[in-house]
C-alpha cells in the first residue's frame, strides 16, 4: 500500500524518531542519534546536578526547568554509554570525515522562535540529529513531523556544508570512545 499524494511519506520501517516537546531538543537529538529512547528528562536533570552539584541555578539547563540542555549534558550522556561527541572544526574539509567510523551527528543550529503562526525576531539554538539507516542518511530533527531523507555520503556532506554556512552552527560527531581516542573519525590528508 503506497502513500496517497499529499500525505507525508511514512518513516522507513525501524527508524526511531522522537518529536519535539518543551525545550527537550537535546534529549530528542540524543535519543534519535542512538535510535532508541535512551534518555529521559530526569536522566538529563541528574547529569546537570552532577555537572554543577553546588549551583543554585544550574548553568546546564533552562532556569524554567523545561530543558534547553547544553553541550556538556550531551557529552556526559554519551560518555556514560562509551561514546563521545567530537566537535567538528569548520576549517576542515568535510571530505575528511571518515563516515564509516561515525555513528551519527548532532548539530546545534539557530532556530527561529514563533508564537503560533507569528515568527518573533528572536533566535535560539536547537539540537538535531542525523543518522544513517540502511545506506541513507536522515535528518531526525525533532521539529520535523517525520524523518527526512538526506541521501548518501555526498548529499550528507552538502547538507552539513549548508548548515555550517549559516554561521552559528556547530557539528558534533557521535563516535565510539575508541574512535575518538585514535582519531579514526578523520581521514588522513
């Protein structure tokens, strides 16, 4: 049974995609890149407390308690699973990514804020995940209704290049700790 015209394509079978709730995009990005519901809000709050045990106002999350976790929470969460988030230096050519060694990507990108249909002149940072599934890379942004196929390796590099060109964007490679330690995520020049 195929999709009728006008309806969004259904996500590929077996692809996990968590949708946006509150300011929990960092959690959604983690779970989407890991392809399972691994982290909860409570787990992220516990990491925040561990990172800043004596802070009255925790610097790693929103003052309102609605999420908005920072990169330190993402890095600590991945470390607990034997993984690492490696910051991508924009000055390097994306062709040097050793994609076979990389589990997925977490991007921190500028995002417009809106109230209903009204876009406000404010921007915040938003976390999103990219992961390969059955030979195709997918944008697993929690703000999307379903995963969006990016394509193969060349399309992925173009996708990352487009985001990096926007300025206030950071790309983190999610890799096993051994790959981080050996530097195997980077192809030799």
